[in-house]
């Protein structure tokens, strides 16, 4: 359950970033690192979070939020890093930033 909660919180921070709430900071993964799940399909908890966000966006008169396979993969890799290294922060223990990770994934 802890892993699922961490993943949801990370996805929420990425969604916040996409909505203009400011960047979260993550470290770049080892070259070629990807999550175990297909990035183009949301897992049940990820889909539920996206749906809940879109309900709130709709209530505020905003268009629905879409998803991006690269950002999905980044979120999954980062949440697993948090579990593996036992931290929970917008900064990794080695001080990485979200832009490092996004650049490592070729996201622009």
C-alpha cells in the first residue's frame, strides 16, 4: 500500500506541474531505465487519479487533462526510486531535479 500511495502522490505532483503548480524535482534515472508497465496505459490507481482530477477541472470550467506516456513513465520510475531509496521528497538524496529526469527521457 505504501508503494501505491507514493505513486499516487508523485503522479499528483506531475499533474500539478502540468497544470502550472510548479516543477517537482527528481534525479535522472540510469540510462535506459523505464517502468515495468506500458507507459501508454494507465494502471487502475493512475486512471482513478486522472479521472478525479478531470472531475475537478470540469467543475472549474476547464478542459479535461490528457496523459503523456513519457510523463507517466517518469512518474513511475521516480516513485520506484523513492521506494528503493526510502525517501519522499521533491528532491532526491543526491539533489536531482525534474528537468534532469525529463531531459534523460528526451521530453521537451
